[in-house]
């Protein structure tokens, strides 16, 4: 894959989630994963060390989000995409 086409989430510990998407809205960070189970996503995103810094890489650009260590939502849609909602941890509020 050409770096211009790379879309991925990189967690604080270096874990790479291929084809992952991140969106920020109204103070909440939303992460979308394809090809993961709810359990796999929970293992990744309910670990505050991993979510202390989340980098969304898209092509040659990236957005960095820090302090989103408090998960408040996890679900799977009909297409199998897992959505994880995170808010800033109490120490980052």
C-alpha cells in the first residue's frame, strides 16, 4: 500500500489498527474498526496505556489525540464495524 493510501490508527504502545478511522465531535473521540470483535476492541481501547495517545494516520497526514482514556461506548453495526467512544480521563478534563 502506498503511504498516500494508508489509513490506520496507531495506539500509544505502537499497536497499528489497519483501516481504522477516528472522528472527534463535541468533546468525544470515536474510533471505528473493521475486522475486529467487540472483545478485541475492548482489549485495545479499555487499556488506558494504549489510549493515552491515539494517532489517526490518513495518507501523509495525521491527527493526534491525547488523554482520551475513558471509554463510554462500544458497539457493532450491522456491517460489522465496531465503534468505540472515548472521553478524556478525569485527570485530563
